[in-house]
C-alpha cells in the first residue's frame, strides 16, 4: 500500500514538475467538503440510508486545456444504516472512518469536468451497532486497506466554486475474513469545491 501511494505521488509530481512561472499555470488546488450517501452490498441493509461526511484537499496538474490529473487527500465516512427497525437483521448501523487518496484523470469541456480513476483508502476506525442498539465493533474485523473505482462530474459555477457529483464502488472486500461474505460499498457523493 505504501508503494502505491509513493508511486502515485512520484508520478504526479514528476508530471507536474516545471519552472516556477509555468508551475503557477500547471498546478491548481482546491478544498472540498460534502456528504456521501452510502450502501454496503452484502450486509442486508438495503438502500442508501447512511449519510457520511467527506472533506479534504485536492491538487491537480494541467496537461492541456482539456486534460488534468488530480490527487486528493480526504477524510471519508462510509457505511450503511437500516431504514426501519427489523430484528431479523444483524446490523442497525455500520460506519467506516477512512483516509482516502483518489487519483483521477479529468477531461474538461466548457464549465463541466468529467473524471475517472481509482482510490486507496486506509481505515482509521469503525463502529458497528446491532439491531438491539449494542455496540459490537469489538467483535467485528474489517480490512484496513480498501481500493475503489471512481467516476465523477463537476460543474464550475464561478471562477472559484464548483459542485461535484461522484460515484464510487469498492473493489476490495471490507470483510477481513472472506468466510463472512463480501461487503462492497457503493457511494454517491455531493461536494462543493473551492478552487484557489
């Protein structure tokens, strides 16, 4: 995992290396904040009922007027939540708190931006509540490293402000023990981005 992050950062900075004057035109940065609507396939809690926070910083380099590559460091909450009290289910709520590092390629057209890529997330901690309301986190075991596929679009509403819609799906199983089945997350994110 460390190799992945180091390789991504090295490639990113090598591609964006230039003289000082060109760097101001080739390097851009943004701060973002928003919410994730989540579901985990495999936990029997059907529907996008869990809402989590997402925020962080993004830097990207401009290759041409239309093509960019971006790297973000984000605090992300994912999980799932039961829509009703159903005592036949194992869980009432699952929440994963993670640091996520997405690397995306963007295509720009007028005020719109389309992006796709992959992300690596590292689990900070998690909380699992069963249907009786008891915290059963200590009895659960989840993977610390999660890879995801991402597709997103952004609308630039002013020189410094854009709104971003993002869809992602985990490629890695959240369950540490595959005998317990697969937990794969699906996330829809809506974020505001301030461009410096």
